[in-house]
C-alpha cells in the first residue's frame, strides 16, 4: 500500500468516517481487531495517540499524523460517536475496503495497510526496532517480513558516501 494509493482511497471514500479509517490504517499500522475495538475514550487527538488492545490482550499505543488527526476530529464532530469510535465490526471494515477497492481498482485489505506501514517507515529511514515499537510487533523477524518490499534501490537512495 503506497502513499499514492492511500491518497486515492481517501479521495474515493464516501464518508469522513471512512476517510479517517483509511488514514488511520495507513498512518498507524493498526490491526483490524485493534481498529474495530477503539473506543472514543482511547483517542487523544492532541498527543496523536490511541490506546489499543493488541494481540494477546497486550496494551499499546497507535500513533498518527496531523492529517489523520484532522480527519478523526471531523469524524467526532460529524458523527458524535458515544463509545465505539467507528461503530464498525470486522465484516463492516472488510466490506468498506472491498467497495473502495472496486471503486478505485486498488486491491486493499486491512493487512495491506500494515505491510505498507512497515515498508514506508523503513523507506523513510526508521530502524527495524523503531518500526517494531510503532507497529507493536514482538519480533524483529516480523518487521523484516513485513517490510520486505524495501529494496536495495531504496537503500541506495539513502546511501551517503563515507569518503
């Protein structure tokens, strides 16, 4: 999932809620189970963090950028969710992403955003340890697997001669 594909999906999304979901998927590497269980009380727009229940009940935080924060704020203002931030279950998320994929021609699912998250952060120069913390992976092996789209060409672009 490239930044360009994410922008296209956000543009094609029918509602502010859907735009916020796409943006959060891309920005935070959130797992689908984490996303569908986010409560309004878990969200801190000022600190750009969301408390999340991860795999095995482990608690952690999702981080997101300013653009995602703006979409989340707009969603809160428009929809006024009470408990569940998105009022969406796994099947609803899957359907929304499928419809967007059909509309745009971009094949997407929640997991493709997680892979894109790892690859893009690696491309931007974050270490595997940083990516592991931000994505709440328990193993660096998984980060390597998720960011395998990071290629020699990306590394060569970041290369700085020693001499």
